[in-house]
C-alpha cells in the first residue's frame, strides 16, 4: 500500500509551512500503520467534495472558521471510518482559533503515536 504525505514545519510564530511530499509505504513487516495514519491526516485536511475519489470525506474548514463552529460531525465520521485500522484512535480538537486536531493512535502492536494536524483554510 502507498500514500503520499506532506511534511509540515512550524515557523517562530507557530504557523505551519508546507514542505515536500514524501511517499509512505507498507513497512517490511507488512504493517500499514503509518500509511493509514498519513491517509487519516490527509483526509482531515480535505475540504468537503474536494476529492473526486472520496467525495464522502472532508471537513468544512472554511465555513467552520467563518462561523466559529468546529466541524465535529465530519471529524467523528472520519474517525469512525479509520477506527478499524488501529487498536485505538481518537481525533480531538485543539483549543486554537483555527481548526487544528490532535490524533492519538495506538497501533495494533501497541505503539502510541500523537500527531498534530493543522487544517488549511
């Protein structure tokens, strides 16, 4: 399995800057944990209807910023869709002015991973 993920770095003010795309593939033991985690982060960054292949995924980030209402239902739908890929999965919103989410994952081997996902608007 293969997916592509973008590396984000943060400047002195804490704003994310886009880095290069990287290929994430199944590891040599046949585990897809990093592929699925990267795919989950990419799906959270999608706007609704942006993907021609996965039209049911994406969150309304722009309208969420304008109305100051977090898109909890689309995020819960995305978490439910990816939950079977991990032993434990939690997507939680951060207390930031822009939509930013923390992903807490426990892989099927028991490895705990935490990822901060800023939603581009």
